[in-house]
C-alpha cells in the first residue's frame, strides 16, 4: 500500500466566487507534485464542474450558506481530490441513466441541460466515485504521468 506524501484540506463557502481560488490551489498542488500541464488542466475542469454542481444544487434553497470541503491527497504517482458538501443529495447512477450517453453527432445547439458535468468529470479523471450519504462526496483520482516529450520528440522520464 502506498503512503500519502501530503494531505491538504480546505473548507470554503459554497459560492461561485471561490471556484477560481480552488482552481489556483489545484494548479499549485499539481505543479508541486510534478503533474503535466494537460493533467493540471483536465483536473481543473473536472474539479470546477464538481464544485459548481455543489454550489448550484446542494444548497439551492438559499436559506443557509453551505460549505464545501476540498481535500487533496498526494501520493507518489497520483493525486486524489475529494469534494464534499452537506446539502441535497442526488442519485448519481439514476441521473446518468436518465440522461444517457452523449452522441458525437448530437447538435451542440440542442444538447440537453444538466448532467454534462458528470460525464465531463468522468472523462477527464482516471477514477471517479460518488457517495451520496449525507450530502454528496465526489472522489477523483488523477494519475500523474511521469513521462513528458521534449521539443525534438524524445521521451524523457521525469523523477
């Protein structure tokens, strides 16, 4: 079993104005861990989608300003990101089944609203799990690629 190298935790108000702070933090964490530019960008999009879903759906009654917990678990070869809220839950598998897969030939002007974020998160991250007990907790794993390509096309192992 691989041990964690670092653990970072943040607790933020469930407000859209904090999404950019989360993206900046993610960039710093991933850069420090040696992730590639593409991995950082993929993770930023996936995490932004998950946080935005929590902001829009978890606390939609507006009576209470909810909180979002964000954790980064840094391992040697991967980063696990956990986003949780204590707001309204939803059935992840049922939502996916109702929406069905998006087809390549679907006209972008007529894409159905909702659920696209879930598919985006799953396509950009290497592993995704959703736990809907007492709110929603999304766990995402991005494996850090240790191999990059130089300008001349030569592959280089990064350690």
